[in-house]
């Protein structure tokens, strides 16, 4: 495995906010502004994405550049390594993503400020042809990610990410490769998972 890069991200879009964040409200994609560190045209590895989000999370000036909103998440597009899609995200108390996946993209994220909780499913969902699915026992996973902690994930990863604090903001850095081709959004009632919506890049450009 090649050595992880230490690329430093730079902001590439004006921060946006939404009380119920979703890809449809993410700023239009644009060519990232290149900062002081050059990135390779080669596809990044999972280890390189993990190294990138950890490096970005330690960049105090970058973290401080993100405006925080008391009601909705805020975010800035970053210049990720090797053509990856990367975001700096602010999480007000009590906010979360809802259940979703990332199609064929793998990725990594790290908490830069505060703490986040991830609930995930240790199962690969069918690609197409279903609306509801009954989950089997034992597929649920949960982890708490304090400041400086993160995780990487493979393709078709299904999860939700939450800031469960009642008083404190959290900030995190995320990177995905290839850039997200689609996101499926789910609702869940007990063991029943329901596909609610499929979003593609043109839906949030």
C-alpha cells in the first residue's frame, strides 16, 4: 500500500446551511481551488483519504473558517486528494444525516471538534429492485467518535451520523472517492428499512 498523503485542503465554495441537510441542498459542484499542496491525479486509497481527513481536522485555521449556525448544518467544499470529493461540515446540537449510503464510493471521516455518533449496518443492501427490507438481528453497529477520532468505510456503506450533544457543536471532515455518483436515503422503523429517495449529482447541482 502506498504511503498516505498529507494534502492540506482549501475551501472551494461558500458555506451553505439547511435545517434538514441533504445532497439536494449542497452547493453546486465547482473546480476546487488548489492550495499549497499539490494532489496526484492517481485515484486515492482508503488510507490516503483517512490521512487527508485527519490532516484537515488538525488544521486549526481551516476549522475556524467554517461558520457555525445554531439550527442547521454548514459546510464548505474542500480540495480532496486525487480527485476525491471532500467536505468540512458543522453540526449543531441534535442534528444528523438520516440513514443513507454512498453507492460505489468509499470514504473516510474524522471528528475535528466535539463528538459524533455513527450508527451503521453490517450488511450489503441489494442495489436495486426493492422498496422495503427487513433487517436481520445482529447487523447494527454503533460507535462514538470523539475529537480526533474517525473511520474509513468501503463501498455501499449504510449509516447515519449524529451530533447527540444537547449543547455543543461538532465539526468533521469527510472525503469520498469516486465523487458521489448517487446517494440513497432510507427511513427505518424497527427492523424495517425503507428506500425513500435516490439522489444523483444532477439533483444537487
